[in-house]
C-alpha cells in the first residue's frame, strides 16, 4: 500500500494528473490483493 501511495505522489509530481493516478491506484489495489492471495 505504501509503494502505491509513493507512486501516486511521484505521478502527481511528474504531472500525470490526479484522475490518472487515482485510476492506477484502484487497479494497483486490485493487483495487490490478487498478489497477496497468490502468496498464501
């Protein structure tokens, strides 16, 4: 979760846009959940 937040902060600083970053964070959250499920 921290890495996702860090990426969003970096994306905002780079000028990608908040909507783009929020969309990525939503996809990233789903990705992270699937990744954790696979780790078990």
